[in-house]
């Protein structure tokens, strides 16, 4: 029931998360092991996120296409790191149309292989390059321990796959798409991110370079919410994507891939949420404004509902995603809590007194209690609403950034590092050896999250082994 | 190569279709039996179709959601007609994460079962109804003989699934969504349709009533391009979707489902295409206008390209989907044929003479040769382009309607029926018996396509057996 209180974040963060996802009707458990159902409220959120990403993809010259859900098993064998990474996670189709198949098919865990195969058919000359294709869909990776949005066997995402005539151009693409993700995360989702490289250990199976964006949840754990990979010629060689270059020589293409998934919804919940529930950033909120009519007697109802309908029509015409909560059997107080839990950024209340004063009460989701409440004139209401939504968008970002920055530590010793990763991130020099990385993981469960592009100019000493180090890295526990 | 001529429709319609789909880069064969790759030009077309449908779904109160791709095999057993209809076509996952599964999973052929299961969890009271959910995605039906867009093992579609508190409301929904499909087909795709009931034999597996829209291809065959089903309480009983009604009695819900797929792209090609290639209706065309610069000498090029860039910017700002074909190595004539083949509704030509006269040459795809060409002033070009696109949209519909009406026959005898279904549709009285239906199919390969909602007032006699008949039906060969 929506009127029961959620478990608080401080009591049990993970329980808080699970309750919220179910009660806000974002998603539900499916009757298939490890799979989820994304309910309309969650899917509308994803549609809004898709729109923000898709616009950016198209502005940077990409087009969408669709490749098959099923991939011949032999395709995975063609790139050795790729097969090692994905084989253990495959769901396998062995029968079709009542007969056993000659070649087994995997439900795609990612599409580099089958897209590589098609590109080899389509590319002959440098004139056919670059190919800049994105695909929206779902993929399947058999997972035993699952959590809605964060880790499920099937999840929804986009996967971009590009092929280029030079290494330089492909690397530019890799960075460009990471910038697109960072811009989307910060401006649309109000989630501050760190951009950087993944360590060799944390790279995508088959990639020569993996970049990612990392953000901090309210429990101070890290979550990777978008990645962009440079493959060099690995996949081009495996799938024979070759072309005649301008000098009329046969050359392998250079490829990239990049993806963002419904994990981003998990990030959204855990970056902005509080004990009352979710906080949707206005730019992607399925419902930006909810109007709650307030009346006690039946004789008040007609006047109130007439005013509510008027305001609804005005906001809707102004491009606001607005909903009227006219449920009869529920009290205004119940409705307030219900929409707070679902994270609607702005609530409007309209009662007999508001009509008298020709005003409307606005209550911001991001500022609790009286402080977040104001009364504005009906004249110019649309402008007031738009300004308030903009202000909420900005302050959600600022609050998340402040929280993150307060929880990034610069430990002086390895002992101190072990302490700080229990309550935040450590930003420390690291010698880039897999041994030191593994030691931190074993001692603390924290991993190297991201080696930021922006580095201090001076060198330092590795926080683990004390050897000379050129780079600082974020160590943190992660989802 | 794009400069080779397509096989003509009259020579070999089916070969013409296959060549066109590949050369226009709408789709390609996948390395998985029976599956297709929808290439960017085809997928952009599908995105435009999706936008037209999705807007109509939302205007009629529907929301989108996502249900799993894999469905437990036992779910199919719960509705006896459904299991008979779909079992032979399933692709089956038997292994996950390296282990054999306890229960096998089917790649969804359609989602009534798993959605029914979830609705039974979500519905308790009449207050939870109606549920009006749609899903965009792909489904898998193991097919041996496949054709791109028309019949592939995996295809892309939307499937709406609704649950209601009364039979009347569910039937209204069934008809409403068929109207949505017909409106979309006629207004956006310029495809005239007949709306009506499917015969009992042709019904969807598990439905109490199936309605559909049917259209005529250029070879006079019929193609069903959208269907809407009323299930009564069949699925609600199988999946226990029950609710407390307003009288506080437990009652089963009434459900519907409706779908339109990428077959519609096949219809689009076969309704409007000619020997030169495709004709895209402007409302859904990926590219509405292509600009071909015309110059012979390098010294002409700068001025021409400056004018082309100006026109491009003006049209783009005006909301037109416009492309400049600035490929260096190709002649204007080659480009003309290439874009004709791909079906771009309107071509603009700009050369030195046009610049002198401050005019632009427009060439309509739907009217070949000089007749379809006009010269308009650069002043007011955007308006001229918009008017011409509107006119093309209308005349594509009119041409298709005229062709269809000319090829619908009213045979006087069964012998005549056998003749006319070789060159068109027969619209005849039918006694509604499965025997007569089967006889026509056996004798001619024509099936009952649709029993139109609009019927003559008088009764007649069955064209097959001569018994009294209440309804007229379309008999035709079909895709």
C-alpha cells in the first residue's frame, strides 16, 4: 500500500530501493527467472530518456537499424576475449519449429558479432565508411543474483556500433559518444558524472580501450551508467570488415561500440531518492506536474474541479506533462504522499481559498515541507511552473554534486583507503598494476572505477605498493 | 548496382519486390535462418510509422510497457486454441548460463500469455480496470519459407493488450483499435483498406472475434496489415484475471489484443511501387525531398552549392526531411534514378540556369517524365514544396484506391469466381460455412480475406453452394 512508509535509506538502502521500485510501479518481477517487467510509469520514463539520447545520436550523425535477436553460436568463437567474456552468460536456443537446430543460436548478449558480420558485407571501399549505426532493444545475460533495473537477465538498452577508415577517427567517435552520455546524464538526468578510462581488468571483452561515466549513489557506492569502447581492428579482423582505402590498399576497418541501459533508471532512483521516495528530474519525468483538487463539501467540488480543468488545459497546452489526481475515494494527504513517493517534481493544489484569491499552491518535491511551498498567481501560472521546474532540475544536480564531492576522499595511506571506501570513494595514485588493483578488491571489495581524463599534472606514489604512479584513480564499491 | 534496371512488375512481381528491398537498402538477409536485418533506410521508415501509430495509441489513452522476451513453455498450455496455433512455430531456449533449464522457455511468438499472467497480479477490483497497455518489440515465429518484411522468423511490431470490466467495453476497444489502424493506413501510408471480420477459420488462435484491415497489392493479391482481436473471457479464465465488480462479485475480465507489424512496409512497397522502384508517401518518407546539384564545370560548382546549401537550410528549418546528394563521382542522371528507386517523393534540381532565373526545378516521383516536372520561384519555395508533398500524398492514395476498385469483381457464378480471383478480388455472397470456404481455397488458392462491416441490406445466395447467404465476403489470393 502506498500509505505505508518505505524502509528508510539509513536503515536498509537496498530494501528501500526494492520497495520503491515496486510501489512506484516502475517495474515488477517477471515469471521468468531473472527477468523484469517494466511497467508503464517506468517505461514512460525510459521513453523520455530514449528521446533525449536518440536526439543526441542523430545530431551526431547516427542512424538506427535492427539486427536479429538470435546469433549463431559460432560467431562468438571468432574473437577470443569476447567469447571468454560472454559464453558463461548465454541463453541458448536449441530447437525451432519442433526440430533440433543444426547450429545452436544464442539470444544476443550484445551484438558486436552479428553486426560485424553484416558490416563485412556492406563495406568494400573507403566511400562506404564511416558506418554510424545504433540499435534500440533488449539483450540477455544469464544472471543468478538479480535486482530490478540494476542487474537482470534481460535488460533494455541501446548499442551503437560504428566502423571507420582510421584509428584516429574511431577513437574520436569513442570519446564523442562518451561526451554524449555525460551530457545526457548531467543535463537531462541531473546526475553528475566522472568521465575516464576503465582499467585493463575492467575493460569490455574484446576492447582495446573502454571509457565510461561513473556516478555516486546516496549510499556512496559507484554505478557505471554508460560505456564507450574502442576495438581497434580486433573485430574487423575477426569478421573481415576490410575496405580499399584511398591508396587502393586493402585495410581492416576500426570499430567502436557504446551503450547505455535501463540501469540508468536505477541510478536515477539512487542518486536523487530520499526516504519519501523518488525524485524525478523534470526534463525526463513521466509526469512533471500533478494537480490535486482540495474540497470538503460536495458544493465546493464543482467550482474546484472547474478551476482544476482550466489549469490542466493551460499547462497541457504549454507543453507541460501534467496529470489531475481526481480519485474520489482518497484524501489529499494520501495523494500528496503517493505522488511524492513516485517522484513527481511539482504538485499543484487548488481549493476554494485558492480560487477566491485567484492563486495556486505549488509544492516542490525536492524541498520538503513549508519551505518548498509557495503561492503563485493564476495569471502567468505557466511561466511560474516552467521556472520552478527549471529550478528543480538545477537544484537536483547541485545537490547530487555536493553529496558526491563531500564523499570523495584523498586517503594519505593504504590503511586510510581501507576506511574511506566504507563511506565513500577514494581518489588515489595507482601504479596501474593489476596486482595492486586485485589487492584493494580483496581487502575492501572496492574496485578501480574510472581513471579520469582530467589528471593532476604532478606524479605521485601508488597508494597500495608505494611505487611511482602517473595516474590517479577512483576506488569504490560499486553496483 | 543502382543503375541496373529492376526486373519489371509484369515480368516477375516477386523478383521485382526482392530486388527492390535489397537495392533500396531497406533490409538484408541475416546469417540466421529466416531472420532479417532492417537497414537504416528501412528502420527510419519504420520509426516514422511507429511515431504515427504511437501518437494515435496515446491519444486513445494507451501507455507503453515492456514484458520479457522469453516465456515459460507451460504458459502456452493454458489456453487450448492458443497452444495449438503457436506450438509448431516456437523457438525454444533449453540452456541458460551453461546449464540445462528446469523449464524450457520460448522466444515469444506473441505475448498474450505472459501479459495475462501479469494482469492477474495487477487486477483486483473494477478500479484497476481498464488496463490499456501496448508494447513495441519483436517476436519470433519459426517460418520455413520467408520473404523480407512479409514473412520472416523474427519480425518487428507492436502488440496492444487490454483488459476491461465488461464485454461491451472490450468490444468497443477492439473496433476502436481497428479504426486507428485504418486511419493510419489510409492517412499516413496512403493505403486504402477494407475493414471487417475474419472468418472463423482465419481467426487468431484463442480469439472469439478477429477483425482486420485488408489492402490490395499491385499484383492484385490481398495483404492483411493490421488485426484487432476480442477474446471474451478466454484468456482471463486461463490466467485468472478476475476482479471484484461494482456489485462486489468476483468476475473474469474481458480482454483484447491488436497488432501491426513491419509487414506494413511490404504493403507500402507493393501498393505504391512501380517498375522504377518504390514510392514513399510523404508523411512517412525517411527523406521527403532530395536536392541534386547540377553543374558541369568546376567554376559553376561554387555558385550551385551555395544555392543548394541555402535551399537545404530553408527547407530543413521548415520541418522538411531533406537531403542533399553531393556525391562527387556520380552523374545527375544516376542520382535521379537512384532516388526514384528509393521512392523519395520529391526531387529538387538546382543548376546555373535555375540560379539565374531565381527558380528551382521540382520533379514528382508519382508522375513520371515531363508531366511531373515544374519550375517554381525561389521565393515561397517552402510553401510550394509543402503543397506538392500534400498533393503527392493525396494522389498516391487516390491511385491506389482506383486500382483496387477496378480490380474488385462481382462474379455471377462459381465458374466466374474461379476466373476473377486470378486477376483480382471477388466480392461475393457466402453462406459462412467452413466447407464452402475450404472448397474455394482448394479450387483456387483464394481465401476469405475479410467480411466487411459494411454489408448490402438484401440477402443473397452463396456463390459456392447456392444456399441462402446473409453476408458478402472478399475472396482473394493473399500474402
